[in-house]
C-alpha cells in the first residue's frame, strides 16, 4: 500500500524556534510580585505586633469632700428669678438717666426722664381752658338762675329759659372735658418718667442721654430697654439634669453649690423647683436650686456646679477645702504602694503616688499628681509599664 509507505516527517511540529519572553514584561511581573508580598507581609506583621490595648482617660481634679460623696453632679448658672428690662411707656429723647451699673434702686424711684416740653405746654393749655370755663360758668349759672326766677313769675319766655339752661349745662360738660384732658396730659407726663418696678440692683445700662427711647423700638436707632435690674434676693441656680437621672432629684433635697469663680467656697442649698417639662434638644430637665444663704460675691450669670445629696449634709464636710481626687478604678496597689498609669508616646507609663482617704468612688491624691493631669481611668492585667496603648473612641 502506498499510504503505508508515505513520508510523515512533513507533519512533525518543529519546536526548535521558541518565542522569546520580553525582558521588560518579566521585570514588571517581578515588581508586582514583590509589592504584593510586602503588602501582605505588612498586614500580617501589624496584625501580630500591633495589638495595642484600648484605654480611656480620666482627669485629676480638685473637689470638695462633699462633692465626691454626692449622688449626682450638674452644671448651671446663677439666675435672678426677679429681673426686668425697664423701658419707657412713651417715645422721646432721653434727657436724664440717674443710675449706672451696680447702683441699688428702690421701688417707684425715678431713674430716667424723657423730653416732655410739648406735653407740659399742652397741659398748661388744658389748665387755662379749665379756668376759662370756670369763669364762664359763674356768668352762665347767674343767668340761668335769673331766667328761672323770671320764668316762674311769668316774666320770661320758655325759649329764653331753655337757652340759659343749655348754656349752663354745656359749660359744666366743657369743664369735665377740660379736667379729663388735664388727667390725660398728667398720664402722658408720667409716661415720660422711667421708674423702678421693684427694689433691685442695676445690671446693665442700655441707653445714654440724648438717645431716642421708644416702647417697641420704632427704628434701628431707637432704644427699648433703658436699664436692666434684678432683685439680688431672688438668686437661684438653674441646672440641666439628664432625663435618665431626674428620678434621683426631689424638691427640698439637700445640695451644695460651688461657683467656678470661687472654687474654694461652697454654699448650702436645696432643690427649689423641678420644672415640669423637658428640653427635647438636650434631653434634660431644668432644676432650680435655691441658696440657703449667700453673700454679695454671688452674681447673676455666674457659672456654678451643683452637687445633689441623697442624705442630709453635714456642713462641716461641705465647708472643707478642695482636695485632689481621682476615681478609685485608676489606682493600682502593689506591695503596699499605689500606682497610676499615664500615657507617653503611645505607651503606658507607671507612676507612683501617695493616696489618702477614700471618698465614695474617689480616692484622695496626696502627692504624685497635679490637677488637670490625665491618667488611665480603669486598670486591668493588660495594662503594664511600657505596653502600647491607644485611646478608645
């Protein structure tokens, strides 16, 4: 058979001429492989070596022993419950202002005056008209009496008698109108006088002599309130208490007020009123705290801190000087010594301190820390000297 003897060498695949790989492509593959290896290695290393301990910080603060034993603390401001922005009833130019900030005033005391020359002129005119009407009344009354007598004797007509009576009654009415006009101008003059509505102290002076004063501010250049006064015997602290804590507050509950301006001094206080509504934007309830006694250093709008107590307060405790305190959870005891941990370069640093009395959930710091310093708030076995830490979000 011819097919059996056929030459099959022509069908053999020649593999001697292999295509060469481009060297540049080979380099790209190598670079990509190195980058992938480095990225994977970075994540593997950081997953094993970057296991920092999450911690929270607390601040070393100065507090009074009474504050540390309080069941709840809140912040607020001193507010005068009796306060008024005094304006005039009339409109005019201010010609007299007899008070400045800090002056004490009495109820109905004249503290300012508006220009009133035009009203005084109208009042003089009304009084002159009254005198004129009174003079005419004498003549009209004599005429009326005379015509009445003549008419009774048949010596005068009905028309003349009626006319005399009408003139007499008209003058009586004119006199009443003149008296009412005088009262009207008296009221207008009183409206130019600015009086204190109650005993108090001037807080602010909002207008100066020469400026236009109006009850409702008729223009951008006119003033409404001339001065603002407050009754300094009606001072309270208004504090916002969280809705979740309001059940721990009750009327007449003992409190302690500390003003930020005088942190070394405290005032005995009590819950005066719990306002029966909540602020939805802040989720708080307004609590008014009254002073049991206070002095002239307490001023409106001062910021204050209020400590609420569940038990009656011993005044000897509340009058003590502030002490340096931190939460007990921030202190670690070893071999009879006390330590706290601060953070430096993202590592926990062990610091020895001296502690004093324990006050509720706080402990007194005698030495080793300063007010305002930050320490780790809660300690466990993971927190050691030199361990890497990170702040919890």
